[in-house]
C-alpha cells in the first residue's frame, strides 16, 4: 500500500511539473533603461501598431518613397513580451555604412545592423 501511495504521489508531482505553456511575461533587460521604461516603450508600440503601421518610414525619409500606411490591428494590444531580451546595440560606423550603401552619415550614424532574416540591412536605433 505504501509503495502504491508513493508511486501515485510521484506521478502527480511529475504531472504537475510539466513544462509551462509560455515563459513568464516580462523582459530580460540588459540595458540602462529601467523595466518600467521598457514597459512604457512596449505600451506605446502596442498602441501605435493597433492604430496604423507605417511600413516604410526610412525609405520615405531617405529616398522620398511614397507612403505605405497599413491599417492597425487591435490584436497588438493583447501581445505580451515573454522573456524578451532587450540589449544595447552599437551604431554602425559611418565608414561601414558608406562602404555598404554609399550613403554618408556622420558618427554616430543612428543606425544599427539588422541580422537575417530581416528585410532591411540597417534600421534606426532607438534609445
């Protein structure tokens, strides 16, 4: 009887320790910003995406491309960060940017490199 109870207890314990559906909500903050600052930035971004999305702000600014504005999606308001890593990224040096694009900007350029599978090579750095 004792063995059955012990087996039942261990089984219940193992079932209860199953993997969670999603990691905890929040940020892995590796910046000088406070976590409350990151939440404020996240909330602002959610509200922006829920209203409308500017698909090509850099192309419009740099090259005068026509605007590509899309309707927002209210589902953005329900999105939460699940252990989203937020870390500092150095600006691309002006010499590297010029060699790659023939576009000259003084240092600091205000741009960061975007790794694949990003659809652009460089994006505006936000702080």
